[in-house]
């Protein structure tokens, strides 16, 4: 039987149209967009077109898009760049312990520089609690960084409300939209956000390229990479032209198919959830309604999630036990821990993230396999089913 890929929050396959858009840049159209001859100018035009495509996905102005090497660099540029630019104004930053490691580790780096990180609590679904977050804000707070969607459990955050609070207090607001951009509507004209991170390979584009939305009018970020002044001196280095053009095409396709994909994947997710619900002792982590349409995090009493993942892998079904950026770690999930999930239940969790290639027949196969595998593990361990 064909393999079933169910780890789209970790990465996605490159869409055929994206590959077709990239190939000329890897062959004949290899010009450097900083060159002033005709081949360089041609590359500049293609890069500008891609910038427009990425900007259109989030309803931004193309001049507000900075190309980076991916979501991690975008998060780092936003957090480190903003904090270092505003350090004379204040040294407090507000985030949560349920953020992606790219955010949490950037904050840890700032702690070494004398910044204070304040952590807003999240509820049992992983949603940030507004009143406690507001209570953390002081005259020294210069940045709030809260993801728009959680990669592990899929929970969507109330970023509009957070952005409104930040705007009222004159505090910069950054959101990591790596998981939400291309899956749910993201509109920077509606959301009061100053900085927003995106990644190409989460939306069927190539790896190694991302973008940071930088709202016009905010203070100049301190760059992480200095060089020849590319990206309006916000990110030095010759631009990754094949990746950028591929990202542009991927963003265009994501914008075109967003509503249709969300509806279809949401239906598959409900079918998957309903199918495994016949098993006793199944738990679901994350918000039941305000979540990504493709993401389901679940666990089974008495059954180790890593064991389930390996058994599914042997059957050609690929799921995750957490964020792919923490692969190899045997430590409990920071996200589930922040949600107050007991460690025993954390170790039982697996993440299934659906994508364009998945269909109803595959979901039925996955449900059947999960029921069989969980039942078999419980029987061998003497755990009641």
C-alpha cells in the first residue's frame, strides 16, 4: 500500500507548480538581483513579483516583506532585532511557555543580555489568558510575542485582542504565523500586528526561505546579518532566488486554495477524531473548535505515544510526537506542560497534521490502524481496553 504522510506541520512536499516556477532560476535565470545588467534586473523583477505574492497572502504591502532563511530566522530577527533596537526604552518582553523553540530560545538569549522575560499563562487548551497577560505589562515592556497558532496542538490564539492591547500601550507585537499563514486567514490590515513570521516549507514551498512582515513606521530592527545592504539593510546577503520565487508561488497557491483546503481538511479531521473516539481512554489536546483545520493532537491511556508513532511508521504512516524542531528529545512537551497536562499523558500524545495529499480513504486506513495498534499494545501490557 502507498505511504500516508500525516506530518504536514513539520514540513510539506513541494507543490509541482512551485517546482516548475523554481527550475528556471536553477538553470538559465541565475542572475543576482543586486546586479545592474539586464540579467540582474530580470532577477530583481522576479524577486519583486514573489514579494508581492507573499505580501498578498497576508494583505500586506510588498515593501513590508523581508525575505529570510525561514521561520526561525524570522522569529529571531523580530525578537532580537526589536529588543536590541528598543533596549533604551525598556527591557521587558512578554511571551508564553507554549511558544515555538525559535521564540523561546531567542528570549533566553535576551535574558543573557539583561532583558526580563515575563511569561503569560495559557489555559488547558493552550490559549493565552488575556487578563493575566495584561497584568504583566509595564512601562518597561517593549515587545509581546505570541504565536497565532500552536504547531503541536493547533490552538489558535486571540491575536486580534492581544494586538489591540499592545497598540493601546504602545508596545510592539510580534506573532509567529508559521503554522497559520496559508491554513487560516491572516490579514495584517485587520490584526494590529507589527511583526509577523512566515515559512515557505509549511505551505508546499521549498525549505530554506521565509519572510518577516515588518509594519511600516516601526523602529528599524537591529539586523542579525550584516552585509551588502540587501532587504533594505534589514538582512544582508545575496537573496536565495530559487527559494524566494518558489515561496512566492506557494503563497499564491495558498491564497487561492485557502478556503477550500480549510473546509476539506476540517472535514477529514472531524472524521479522524470521530473514528478514534470509539476507543476508551482517548484524550484530545488543544482547543476543540478554535484550532487549525488540519491538526489533531491525541493520546491513549496506557499507551506510549512514541510506541504508537513507531508502529505507524512500520506500516507506512508518518505522524509526530511533537514539534519537529525538537525531534530526538525525550523530554516532555513544553506546550503540553504549559497547558497543565500531567507528564504521563504528555508521553502518550501524538500529533497528526493533515495536508493536500490526504483523503477520506487514507483517514479510514489510519483510524483502523490506530484502533488495532492501541488495542494490541494494551493487550500485551495488560492494560484494560
